[in-house]
C-alpha cells in the first residue's frame, strides 16, 4: 500500500486488493473502487466538499 495523496480535499488510498478509493479526511469511503490511481484522482478532482453555510455574526451594519 502507498501513502495517501490529497486531491481537492479528499484522500486517494489503495486498498489491500490493489483497488483505489476516494476517502474523506475522516476515513469514510466516498467513491470507488477504481482500477487505477489516475482514475481515482480524476474523480476526486471533480467532487465538491460539503461545508456548512457560514454563520452570521451580529447584525448587518449598512
């Protein structure tokens, strides 16, 4: 197994069976398995991270 690569906020990992996975930083499988690392990288590059909307502070001062 190789060291995980970070692409677009996701980790590219190789499983023991040689397949490649796109994982979250928390270790959750997001997509896969893929036969090549290049394919997993391509998929990770188009995925979007889901972030909560920013919280507003105080009142608008306009």
